[in-house]
């Protein structure tokens, strides 16, 4: 008989390999169709053993069908009674492509009528009750050639019989088996699915490793056919039972964050008796770790179908390189429909393959890591843990052969050959270690130069400021803590390599400065572009909310070293703050754009009559209040106002009480949905300072500062109002290598 194994597009070569392993000689005739010849034993064995095919079809007729007459008469004249008994139920389904007969319902009706005529004639009966076994007929017309087949399978082969409860977005068992077959995994290697859901990939892997036939727990349409002797089915099932492997201990792990999905996964594993071979655990992807070597990640992460879902999942995909680099000797196989996946993870896949998950077109990205050592071979694999890179020598026992032998592989779909030692994600190069040594030496030298500063009362200061261009860090010491900021600079490292590089530099800083790694905080200084204005501003990088108390001279300040690019205490204004303290006795002090209120603390400590702290952020105003109270400054003479600076100035022009001393230290750019206008220091500073003059007493002093590198002070506009002196050079502390870290002016109202 001529048989056809139907499968999803893209899996034809895998199905062909499976049929070869069963001893048949298959041919891929068209997309989704692999044909082979065999008897009823072949029908039974292929249904029981095929892991990646959807069904096994018995081909009965193939002929040209340019019109309905030819279709009807050819089917009618054929003796269908040799396949279909008189009481059989024979529903007809159809499909048509690139043919004149485009109406599939009309094709189905024509074939059904022709079958009825043929069966009545050859069975010599006047009625067909269709009360017996099901013989589902498919008529497929391609390029005006009709092929009629009978489905020997019944429900699709992906219905193994063990998945009785279905979770959200299930992966078909046939596709899961194909993902395993397209990987380099075998039963001697560990396997992890970090997004296992209801457990399909781990269970299919365990069944393959234990040689559990996928159809051993289910029934098929042809088991009830009169032509197929039940003893043949029993022989096929006996063969399957005999070939099962029982004395193998597998290393298969399934992780997911959904506890309910994991309950289903454990239940499904019990149904196929592999529950002792798979360890399911509730664990987020961010906590993925494993100490074993040369394993495989095979997974189908969430990816959604709409653009909004893709955007919501983007942080998960961006985290993949950093997480997967923890498995330096592993290979990774990821099925997803996420657009621009390789750009997101900044890594080209070794191979990629188009596959369909249901109706969703996906790509199977295959990242091949180091191959396991051959017998008596020793290799070195680099691994990076907490910034420390070590080269670990690996050797192995003779590697077990996978179920696919080399001679069974087609030229179109060869088994991948893995590279020797380079991790897929992460890893360091000799240049990275050279840079770490350069960084270490520079930090040690600077720390030695500044070693007496804490005894002088300066316990928060800058140690390193992009001294070496290829190491674009700023390193600040906050007493027992180290705060490192990385500035963007072009480099050739992908995400994972850069993450490993940053870990190395963080560990290097901790060692060089003799600080525990737990007290070192690293941040990247990356700006977010506003969609409305196109301007950029810095955003929050974490949400731990942990404040640490540090000292500056005799004053206390709360700093946040983990959540923001800026910590809450600008070290470059150390000298300016002291100037304000000296000017503040008996003065009414105003702090505009107050941030965390450090200037207010200095003014109060210098004897200011009152302080008014103004910022548009309630969080910063609350922070400023805590800083003031930490130093004992509380009471009605200290005001805290949540308001934007421009509005505050407008409201204060007519107030009878004027300020004697003010600090204006605005951000370069800021926007908020709570205001009708954005703040731009270049465009707005002159208007603000002119308006502020009306809120000041005679001879009042204003300290104005900005970090905007291209700032142009509108001196001609403000000269009629203020005596202006730039004091930038006097206000930049000695520990700052960048002498233009800020610019500062002292304005005295005329």
C-alpha cells in the first residue's frame, strides 16, 4: 500500500528520518507530506511510533481532475469496497490549491456522491447505514491532480493520551518532539525548559530518552477496521513495550512561574509514567541556574500575537542573554515569534528554522554551545560568576549516541556540529582581563592618593572619572559603599558579553578598593527619549527603596545607591554647599529644584532664619524632609512645597516676604503630565531668573548651577537685574577630574 505521513510545514525531514529509523524508504512529495510503501504492519507501527507526524493516510486514488465530471466519474468507477465495508461511516473532507475546482464544499459533495454510488454497486446493496467504523476520506486537489486518502489515525497523533487537562497556550506534542529532535540533546545531557507550562517539552524528551512510543497509550481509527487484523496491532504494541528503556536516570528540569500549570505538568508526567524522571519547580526565568555542564535549553517562551503583547514581553527577552550566560557550556534552542529576536538578544543564531505553532509562524533559533569532550579529550570552558572568570577543565566518558544516527541525516537537514569552547552568551576575552587589570591599578592609585580625606571629614568623594576612555565609569565612594556608574560608549560586545564584562569590572573595583561585593552598586547611565518632545532624561533603574545614611562633614544625608542614576547627594556641589552655609546666617533661604534638599540642610546648619524647599516631585520633597529631620531641623520655619519652579516664582512675586539667599540647580530637561510645559534649562533659565528677582530682597544672592555641557548663559538679558560672576572653577572639588562637571554663577540682585 502507498502510505502518507502528514505533518506540519517544516517538519518533513524529521518525519522522513523517523520513517527511515522504522525501516521504510520515505520520500518528501510536497510540503507537509512524506510518502512511503508498506503493509498493514507499517500502518500500525507508523501510527504507534511517529513522534512528529500528525496522521498516517492510506492513499487510494490519484488522478487528473480538471472538472467535476472527471472527479465524479473517476471516483465512482473505482472499487472502494475493497477498503470500505458496507456499514462504514465515511465522512469526506477536502482542500484545493492552484486548481480549477476551487469550491471545496462542492468537491466534497461530488466525492461523497461518487463514493456512495461505488459502494452501493460493489457491495450490491441499496443502503449504506454508516453505523460502523469511521473511514475518513480526504480529497486533496493540487494543480488539478486529485489525491484521495483514508485516514488511518483518527484524532491527530499529537494527542498521545497523557495530556488530559489543557493549560493556556499549549504546545502540540508533535512540535515539542520536533524541537527536541532538532536540538543536540540526548539522554546523557541535562535538559531545562525554563518556560515549561504544562510540561510538554520535558515529557516528550523523557519519552524519547526512555524510548516510550508516542502512540502506546491511545486508540486509532484503523484499530476497528475489518481489514486490519487486531493481532497486527497487538504485535506493534508488544514491540513498543519491549523496546522501552527502564534503567536510565535522566536530568530533565521544567521551570515555570505558574503554579497551576506545574500541577498539570506533574499530572501529565504521571499519566505516561515519567514523573520520577522530571523535576518540575516553580521558578522565574531570572533565577535560572544549573551547575551541570553541556546541557540544553529547549523552550517555547511566551511571545503573544499582538504588538502590544510583544512590547510587554520585551524586558523578558532583553534579559535572556544575561540569564543564559550563567550556563556557559550549554546550547540553547528557542522557539518564538517575537519580531527581531536576534537583534533583541544581540546574538546571531547558529541556525534558524521556520516552524508553525498552530497558526502562528515562529522561528526556531538554535544557539550551539561548546560540544562535550570526546573520550580522553580535555577542554577548557570559561565561566563568569560574580565577575570572576575561571577556566574549568572538562573531560567526559564516551558520549552516548543519540537516537538519530549520522547515516540517517539528510543533506538538507544535517545534525549541527557544535563549536569547541566558546560560550553562546557571555564569556570574556583576553582584552577584557587586560582592561580589568588597568582598571584595578588606576583605582588603587587613586585610592592611595585620597586615603587621608576621610580623616579630614570628607567620607563621600569621587575616586575614578572615566580616566581611561575604554573604561567609561564613574566610581564614587560613599563611606563603606562604592557606587559605579557606566556611561554609554561604543564597543563590540553583545549584551551577554557586556554583562560579563561589567561583572568583571564590578568585582575588580570591589577587590581594588577592599569593599565587599555586596556593598558595590553598578548602574548604567542610559537616557530615555521622550516620545512627545524628542528630548532625553534619565529614568529609574531599580525599585529597592533602600536608603543609607552617610556623612558630609558634620551633616547627615540619606542616599539611595540602588534605584536612581543619581544617588540623592551631588558630590560635585560639596564646595558650593559650604559657600551657601557661610552666606546663610539670618537669611531667608529658597531652594528651587531642591532635589533631596542638601542645600537646605547646609543653609539651616549655617543659621538661616527660614528655609523654603521647592521641588515638583513629592518623592524628592519627602526625601528632603527626611534629610532635614536627620540633622535636627524641624519646625514652622522650614517649609516644603511640591510645585514646579516657574509656578512657584509666579505665585511668589506679590508675596510681601522676600528671600535673601537662593539656590537654583535645575535639571537639563524635565517633563511631566502634571504641567502644561516642559522644563528646558537653556530655553527657560533667563525667564525663571528674571521672575525670581521679584521674589528677592535687595542685595540678595542667587547661586545658579547647571550640568548642561552646551549651556549658554543669557548674561545680556540678566545684567540689568543682577551683578553676575561665574564661579565654576572655584566650586569644582579637587577629586573631580572633569573640571567642567558643572558651571556655577553667583548672582547678586542690584
